[in-house]
C-alpha cells in the first residue's frame, strides 16, 4: 500500500513538500507490557480545496529516539529513491521544532548529521557553495513561535518587554541573510542580555516596536499537549559543531567589547532567556529562518497540512474516540489511505467537499435567480352604484 502512495506522490508537480509530525492518545497502551506512550508519526502531502491531505506513510512506535524515528525516515527515503529517477526526491521537509525529527530526516534524506547540514547551509547563505543537492529542513514558524512564547512568558515578567522579545523573534524568523540577523541579535542582546543600560537602549526599543510582524498564525496549530522527547544528546553534539553558534557568539562578544554601557541597571535584563536564545535557538538559524527559503526560491509554509490531517482523522474518521486497539487502527488507516488515493487518482471529491460545494452553488443560484414571491390577494369590497 505504501509504495502505491509513494509512487503517486513522486509524480506530483514539483516542488514536492512533506509535512511531518507525531501525535499520541489514539492507540491504546498496555502499560503492563509497554511503559511508554505510543505515538503515531506521519509524513503527508498537502491537500487542496478538493482533496484532504494524503498520508504518504505512517509509523507507530513507543520509542522516540533518533535510532527509532530514523527507521521510519530511512524507509521512506529509500523507497522514494528506488521509485524515482531524480537525485533530490523531496524539495523540503517541514517539521515542528523537534531535534529528533530533524536529525532523523536529515540522516535519511541528506545522508548526513544535522551538524553537517548546518555547516552546508552556512556556506550556502554566505554564497560559498554552488547550490548543492540538499533536501531543505524547515521548522514550522507557528510551532516555533508557540515554543518561544512559552519561554518568554516563563522568563520575562514585564508585558512591554515580552512584546519586544516576541517582535525580535518575528524579525529573526523573517530575516533572509546573516547580516540582517546579526543586527536583530545585537538589539536583542542589548535589551535582554546586558546587566547595565546601553546608550542605544531607547533606539533599539523603537526599532523593535516599529517593526512588529503580525503575519504568523500563532494559534493555527493543534493545541494537543505532547510528551517531551529527550533531545539533549542531539543538541549537545550539534551545538558544538554548528557554525551559527560561533557566529552569533562572536556578535555577542563584540557587543560586550564595544562598551557604551551606563551605570544604570537594565530593567529588561533576563539572562535565562538570553541563554535559551544563544544556546538552543540561534545554533539552528538556517532551519527556521527565511535564509535557506530565499536561497532556493521557496515560500514559507506552516505545518498546517499535517495538523489538518490529524484533525480530520481524529474528529471525522475516529469520531473523537481514543485508546483504540492497534489492530483496528491499522485496518482503519489502510482503508482511509487507499480511499484518499483513489479520490486523487480518479478526481473524486469527498462527500464533505461535495456537500459544501452544493451548498455554495445553491446560495449563488438564489442570488442570481431569486424566487418570485406572491402576496395573498386582498379582499376588496366593491361598491356598485345602481
């Protein structure tokens, strides 16, 4: 079944994007046998006004480390390469900010660790590489903002400071060059990373106030709470080898060396948030910013297709049922996937789509050709003069 779907997907119009995510609470877990939560991983292609998102392949596991998820990613990548003649089988893979997912899919589709991918993208952004055959890894902006917003709310108390920090993150997400990112990071560090007030403090505040970006759909993602996957090993190895980590650390050190600080305390000083930004966020700059998207002429996407896929599956197919037996879930999954594949192959629309289209056509018909209405005849007393 999976090969039929993959073969169909490979013949779609390029560029080809995959959207990857995982969800829990669907499959019943027997904790006497398995002491960890079971997750369902899925890689989907986006839907349209006529078709719902299509599940290319799925993976069910109670283990969520890189070795485990790599089995799923490598099976998908190997099958796509076997059925395709193209060197790059997928143009971009969109995920949430999960280092396990990024590491696993980077190994499978690019044949290298995430740290090597970051080094290659650093050269691409600097223009030192001719465009290499890379599958672009990109983090969904909506997921990223929600993740960072939690950090901002937990570390920063002042409401105005929260807005400035979030505006700075928005600007970083939309930056398309390291030069632009360096300016934003310098402002961010002066406002939140320096213990004493800088001479340009007010100027940098105005920069961030004036450049507020409201394009991100912060609440567009599924709000389901997922258990935290341990990613410390991946992060420790990758951060040390990331050229972006060194690049932004240099900007931070240059800012300290330039001086320009007064004796007044900085009311926005938040070292914990700055440690998070420099140690965990900025080392992966090329995976969540617009720099690589600009380099390869790609548009920014969110992970909405796979979130929509989970919503349809949970609400309309499973009728909000949880803790389903594994065998039953696999059977339902197989039937639905083949049904969606037939819909696309033979240009069939789902009942829900047809119903909406029929309702829309009826509304348009009523507007163009309104029904004639006749009032009841009034009884008139006619007086006849004799």
